[in-house]
C-alpha cells in the first residue's frame, strides 16, 4: 500500500457522490493481441470510474513495465500503477511535455484502415508510433512521448478509454471523439466508441487535431 496516496483527502467536488451515481469500467487485459504476440510492454489493466456519465477517476496498471530490465537484473522492479482523480491530480508517473521541434502521433498497431491512415496523413506528423492497447497509447501522451493519440475508427470500447480519459483529464489533457465531444460513461450506453478517439495533453493541440479531420470522415464516425 502507498501510504502517501491513502493519506490524500477526497476532493470536495466528489464528496456528495453515492453508489448509484457510479459506474466502473474494467478492462482486465488491454492489448490482448499484443500479449499473445509477446509485446508485453503494450499490456495494461484498466479500471475507470465514472459518475453521471463523466470519467472521474482511473487506474492504469502495467504488469510488465520494466520486464526487459527485470530479465537481466532480478532486483529491478517489475510493473507500475498509475492513477488520476478529478480535482486531486495524478500519481505513479511524472507528466512530461512532448518534443517542441516535431509532431509525434501514436495510433493502432494492428487495426489500421485506409481511413485511419488518411487521417494520420492529414495530421502531417514527423513520426508515428504504432503500438497496441488504448491505455498504453494514452500513457505515451501523458509522458510526453507523443503529442496525440489518434484513432479515426469505431474500434475501442468504453472500458478501453474511461480510465485513460480520467487520468489524462486530471493531468489537464483531453480525450474525445473526432468531433471533440467527450464520451458518456453511463451504465446504459452502448460501449462501442463509434466516434473514434483523439487524446492530447493540451487544448490548443487537441483543437488542431480535430480540425485536421475532414468533415466527410467525421460524418462517418457519429457517436
């Protein structure tokens, strides 16, 4: 147990929540395909908490974080847990700004389509990082290894994005569909994220990525 975390006070904005307000979205193995193919550093466990449809808190656990170092040095730590709560902040990692001299985008490793590629091309990135797992990709944004996570396709589900969105929001970032609208995480919604995913650490950057997506593609991705 991390006593420093346990010692934090619940934000006053969340004190009035009761059990019936809360929905928990869990993905016990985000990056399943990558796990079966041996890309262990892509794998995360996601626990997202929402209230009244909004992502409020999240946990991203990386069970294989640092596993390569562990193989060569048994004393190296294995795994890490990252968290974020609205109006409280984040923990388990240090937010970093991405490089200022180039534009880096992360996207799907295994579910590329002509539309996904067309949107990526429109962003004019200097580098594209293709990895598995929604949680893993948002982590790249949070740690400054990518400017944005862009996926213009109805592929991932609410359990893939609730936890990452909550943590990114707690850091000051944004996760929305391609129209710039946040997802509804109420218990009764259809879990498929029909509007794709755009995640970034800054509002002005988020607006840029939204603006680069053609209206024709946006019309095909309606949440």
